[in-house]
């Protein structure tokens, strides 16, 4: 009668060890999955593996009484300070607006990512800006136009930002 009891204890001990190993594997696997998801979302690994669409090279939007055309001069928008956009600002009669204060603010669409607002320079009928992006992914560029004697107006454009090739 003693042999079956010992065998049950041994079977129970083996089952208990196996259950502990399974539990440890589940805990470690869950931790690795959470780390992978954090890297995917927070570090922008997803944008590295599946880059966002760059968006149109020329986009048009209305801002109050102004018609704004954004041109991606530097081609693809990349993480960092290498980006150049030109903005053509015209009134309803298609006359170029000069002497306005034009700024560009970049906001990441998938998470809060603070970046400084960028002022533009005026040359050859265009306002030029160099927006800075801190992470790859979809971004919204908000162009603010403050013309003398008029309230400030805004135009929004969406761009896809990629990591450097």
C-alpha cells in the first residue's frame, strides 16, 4: 500500500514542477511581449518596419480668406532637422500675401510628441520652413498665418515622416 502513495507524491511533485515552469514561461513571455509592444509604439519600431506613406508632395488648404499651398521641397519628410517646406499664401484673387508672420507647428498624430514651433522666412514669393520631427510616423503640420490687420488663421496638412534610410 505504501508504493501507490509514494508514486502519487512523485507524480504530484512532477506536476507541480511542470506547472511552475509553465507559470514562469508565461510570466517571462508576457514581459517580453509587453517590452516588444512598448518598443513598437513608443520607440517607433513600427514606423521602421512599416514606414508611413509620405503624403502628397503638394497639398492645398484654405485658411480663412487665404489659399495655402504646401510644397515638400526636401522630398520625403525625415526624422531630424533636414526637412524643407515652402508655403505659397494667396488671397481670394490669387495675389501673393507678403509681410505676414507665418509659423509651422508639428504635432504627431499617434502620441504626444512636443517639438518647437518653426518660424518661416520669406524669399522669392514663398514662405520657407524647416520643421523638426522627433519620431517617424504620421504628423500634422499646422500653418498659422498672421497678416497685418487680420486675425490669425490656420491651415492643416498631414505628412508621413520616416526614419533615415
